[in-house]
């Protein structure tokens, strides 16, 4: 049994997060169960043949069909406003599944430089082996996007806000550019989630998620997702079924529970992050703060238009270099020194040597990943405690 609603009377996202994708057994379970089974039994050989042949709906094998995973996919699709969602083993598996399903040798990709370091490596190192060319451009420079597109361009790929500098893409403009070029616009919505931003409403074709981050919200499981039209997702699903980078039922169940509180958490993350960014901007040891919620951010007005709030990730440059950045990080006692983000616990990392550490020095420079840059994924602790924890190291620099 799943919840159904009237499309003429749409529900708010908070309600979609709680009431869509419900899966109740014959026992009337209020909370969705976990179907921890590798395979499913058929009533007859004819039924097995019908399901394997796609002539009868139903579950077959948990590598590519499982009730708990399907419930997560239905819920996230509803929240993103997508026809269909396909869940994957990780956020990187979501990107890999998308490009493997939709690209072939000789195709080209235009990608923002402001992406997660591993995303850069996937496009620049591994896809190149299969004859896919990637051109990297500045996220906010529409002329660079235009200049990089050729008749072979099939995908425009970006994050907004970007990791870690919180640059904001003009989704409406890039969508128009993609459509004019017969290319697909793919948006990694990890930093905002559908609670704050729904790229499909702005013309994007595909939305990518690392469910590991804010969708889970407590740093428990690894997973990813791709959301788009039925036609595009059928291609991605076909790759997933064959290659197998699929989400486990247990992880899907954890994400189902995470989605129910997503809107509340994202508003709280955003409120904490804005207060921390404002405080950092005033600190004498801080050279520059990167957070779209600040009026000083160059795309602040665009972010206000596209997003319902500004998210929970704040990056800043301290005065000095790596030594000073590490001093701030190492003097924290409350923040967790880890590269993950989206947790209720605030985390802190040095992008140049962690999340973007595999990039060349030239690529780091192009992406703005300097040695004095620190990224904080702001959790749900009290803001005054977070300020005091960061001040311990910052005050050593400004002393």
C-alpha cells in the first residue's frame, strides 16, 4: 500500500517527505519495514518469466528491485518533482551511473570547476579513458559555458551551491543554454536538497544526490540517487541493473527516516550557518567567507531567488596559509575533523589536502582551493558553542 495524492491539489514538501513512498505490509505497519532479502519467490514459472520479461510488475532480485529501496525512490522523486528516482550505492555511483547510461565514446561534457574533487577526477581521469572529453569552466561565467559547448556536447554538469566555495549557478540561464545545444543539464543538489532547492523547477533535466549527506542527516550510511524523467531514468536503471552499484535495503530504510525530518533540519542548518558566517566575516583572523546567505556574496540575490534558504556549509580563508588553517582545525575540540558533511554534528576539513587533495596544483588554483581555505559543515549544536570552538584557533592567529 502506498499513499496517493491529487496532483490538482499538490502537497507541501514537508508533507511529501512524510507521506509519500509509504509501504505498509498486511500487518498494517505504520513505519516502513526493511525488506532484507536477496531475492523474491514467484507463484509459478510463468510469473517468474513475466516479471523478468517486464510484462508483470513486481520484485525480482534486490540488486535492482526491492520494496524498501523503491519506497525511498518514490519519496525522493516526489520531493524533487521528478517522474522517477533511481537509488545508487553512493553519490559517486549516482554520477557514474548517469554518465555511463547516457554518454558514449566521442561525447563531450562541460563541467563546472567548482565540484567535489572526486567528481573532477571521475570526469578528467576515468571517463577520458573511454573517449569522453570534459571541459571545465567557471560556474558563474555563462560566456565560458557557451564557448566550451560543441556539437558533441551531451551533458552540462554542475553543483549549486558549489563545493566548497558556495558559488551559485544561474539555473534558468544554463537550462536555456543546454536546451539550445541539445544537451542535458545535470545538477548535483547535495548542498541544498529538495528542502531548499528543486533544480527541475528551474529547467534542469537531471538531479544528482549523495544521500550520504543531508538526506541521511546523521552520518550513518552511504548512498546516492538520480532523479529525472521516466525516459532518462529507464536508461540509468538499465545500467544499474547490469552493473550493480545499487543501494542496500537497510541504507534505503535509514534514508527514508532521514527524509521525514529533512525540511526541519535544513532550516536549522541554514539558520546556524548564516549566524556563523556572519560572525566569521567579522573576525580579524578571517580573510574571506564563502556563504551565499551573506549580502557580500556575489550571487546572494540569485541564491535568494533559487533557494528557500542558504544551506549548512560555510567555507572561509584564514590569514596565512596551510599552517594557520591547520592550527584552526587542530584547536577545535567540539567540531569533528572529517571530510563528510550534512551531519547533525558539525564537521571541519581542509579541502586542499582532503576533499580536493587529488587535484593538481593547477586545478586547485583554478577551482579556488587555496591552502588557507577551511570548510565547515554546520550542524545543529548551539551556535555559541560553535563560535567558541572556532575562536580558540582563530584567536591564536589574530593575537
